[in-house]
C-alpha cells in the first residue's frame, strides 16, 4: 500500500521534472507571445488549456512556469538544508552554551509567524526569483537543524566516534566524515517534503503579487491572474493550481516512501 | 513540576526579547520609513515636512534608542498609535480580532468534529477501503494550495451556481434586513472561508488521530481489556480513545497563535477585513507600531501555547515526567 503510494509519488515527481526540463521543446507556443485575437479563450484544440487576458497560451506558460517553481523549490530547500545542517551539527556536537544559543534562535524563529518574516524580508529585498529563494530558505532551516542536532546527540557517544577521537581526528573531520553521513537520513525525508512546501510558499507569495513578477510565469503568478479573471475564465485558475497540487503531492508521497524505506521501524 | 514550570517561564523572557529585537530590526532595516511610505505619492511634501514626520515617528533616532523607547512603552502594554491614522493600535486590533477569531474557532470546531471520527474509523479498520481513501485524502489535503481551493469554490458556488457570496463578510446593503436576515447574510459569507481554512487542518488532524489510535490499540492494556471480554465498543471508545486523544491537547495548544493570527492569503482571497490583512498592510506601510502590536502578542501566544501544551500533557498523562 505504502510502497504503491511512494511509486506514484516518484512518477509524479519525474513527470513534472521531465515536462519542465523539456518545456522549450514541448510548449506549443512561445509563453510570452501576445495574441489579441485569442483573449481569454477557453480550452480548445489549438489552445488545450485556454489563453489568458493577453491571449497567451496557458499550457505553454504552465510548462515554463514549472521550471521557475521547481527552481525555487530546489534552491530554497538547498539553502535551508545547508544552513540547518551547519547549525544543527554545531549545536549537537559541541552542546553547552553554543547549543543553547542556536536552539534559542530556533525557538525565536519558530515563534514569529513565518508569513511576517517573509513579508518583512520581501519588503526589504524587493520581490524577485532569487530573493524568494533566499527568503524561503532563511525561514525554513529550523526543522533540518533540529533533526540533525538530535542525530548528532545520539551519534556522538557511539564507539566509532569515540574511536575516531581517540586516534586524534579533528572535530571537523569527525563531524564531516563520521557523524554527518550517519545522520543524514531524516534530512533526506524533510528535504523531499520541503520541496513541496517551498513550492506552496512560492505560489502563495506570487499569488499575493510578492513573488515571481509578471510577465515571468510561475504557477503562483498564473493563479494570481486567474484570481482577477475568476468570474469569466475558470481555466486560468484551475490548471496552474492543479499543477501545484500534483507536484506537491508527488514530493510528499515520495518523502513518505523514503521515510518508510530508511526506517523500517515505523512501518505499520 | 513546579520547578519545571518556573524554569520554562524564565526561559520565555529572553526568547520574547529576542523576538522583539529580531522583528523590530527587520522592520527598521526596510528601506523607507513610515514617513516615506506615507509621502511616496505626494511630490509636494517638502523636505521639512518629511523631517517633521520622521521626528514624530522617532525615525531620526538611532536604532537602539528607538527600540528602547518602544520596549519601555510595550512592557506597560501600551502599543502606541498606528502611523497611518493616529488611532490606537489596540483599538485597531480589537476591531479586527472578532472576525478572525470567529472564522478560526468555527473552522477548528469543524476540524475536530470531522477529523476525530475519521481518524478512529481509519484506525479501527486499518487498510480497509475507508482507510485507504482517507490516506489518499490526507495527502491530497496536505498538497492543496488553500487559495486555489478557495478560487475554485468561489467560481463554482459563487459564480456558476450563485448560491454563496464570494467576498467580504456582509452584503453591501443590509439596512433593510431584519436581525435574522442580517445573521443569515453573515453566516452565508462565512461558509466558504471557514470551510477552506478547515480543509488543510482536517487532513493533518485526522492523520494524527489515526496514528495515535493505532499506537494505543497495540498496547497491552487494550489486549487486557479485550481479553477480559469487554465489548469492542467499550474497548475503542473508553479505553483506547481517551489515551489516543491525549496528544491532541498538544495540537490544540499549538493552534493557539493561528486562531488569532488569521491567514493573510485567505483573507485576501475572500476580502475579509481580519488580522492577516491588518498585518499585511502594516508591514507594507512600514507601520512599526501596528506590526509589532500584532506580532509580539502572536509570538507570545505561540510560546504560551507550546508551554501550556507541555504542562497539560504532563497533567493528563502521569507517565510524562517533566524536568
């Protein structure tokens, strides 16, 4: 049962990935091609998913938008994971005051509503694709940090670590070569699901007009123009949202599958 | 236990201070203070007028002085005045709070009402059709962008079928309506926002109940209860459910800040004048007093919620020992 879901997740992830990578070859139209003869036309043979308020082809814009959304997801999670691993390893390995300091920082970050942090940082940085990645990364490193810290605390007293220390390995070497590789599996799960989460945040921000800016297509910014035309053109909202749902679902299912594979104890 | 409570409360002080410093710092880092945000569109404003406004807001002072002034007032629960209209921050918040509170409490109630039976059902019939269906629903629920769901429902129920209003919290003209008419008008406006905000929570919560229930059903005392011949109903609803619902307290504690926080995005989609919208406006007009007035209480509630959840958990479960 679980495995089947994980396979479905993997297929969804792969499908979206391939479609996005080959967008330039698959997309039937140029995504920024304005055609005033076809404004807000519903799904038809020539435009399978309809056209938007400037006559641009929705399917083509979604395929190109997928590249942006995936890019944001991967880079944002990359930033969060690296930051989380760095801070979590230090906190877990050294303990003491530096651990308290980092964990209090985690508490503070978790107590401030994410939406405020994101809004405030966007207000400073101006919305752009790069800044969205940075903002999402900077506001979601807490979970990986906690996970890695817990792994370090349980691993650092094991014999192989003590043996490494006994033969005079440096702290950096112990952390990088001995502890970290053994403590990475929970991170893998959280990062996989994090990609889905980051795509959701990006779409929400772009929807509010604070993320990817038009005319660049992303699924969120497509939905944003869908909102403005909701009364006359349902296809502008329905399809990009469906793309988000399918992608995020894929990463969540895949994450569950990885969790199951890595940790047989939790199997039901 | 008492020592633990005191320790936790003392620990909250530096965290709260950290929260205020961080959010105050981020707000001040933003280019353009409230004076600029207000005068951005009036080219006529002279340099002197700008300077006067900056002085009025204290923006000419160095950061630490501004923070100290703000903190001094804040500890006496004086949130100051909003820059935009000079009204008290407290009044502005109290004006927005009821609608956000109503929507969130209703949706939390709805979540509990639906999620607990679903969770029990799929746990007691693990791997049955209904369990598979809810598992799928949970994943889909987690992955659905709430604002997209809102848009679809607005289109279908509001535009296509025209059975529900699509935005705001009341009709434009309610003067001719009776009290009952006004109430039902208001209720109609709440249906979609409450449903959409419940949807996401529903998935997570029913999963949570299911997993707890499965965990409990494997325990020895359940086997004992069955072995001594108790009817299955009694085993499930009396012995298992009570223990399975205990961790739910934690979730209730954790949802405390969300109840007053309001969702920026849902309030935008549905045009609801709630807390989320207020925060959004405050951040973008650099209204420091207003933003901090919303944010710090929300952050405080987050910590309080965590704290209460831990304490309540320890009280209800004698196996939990807090140190």
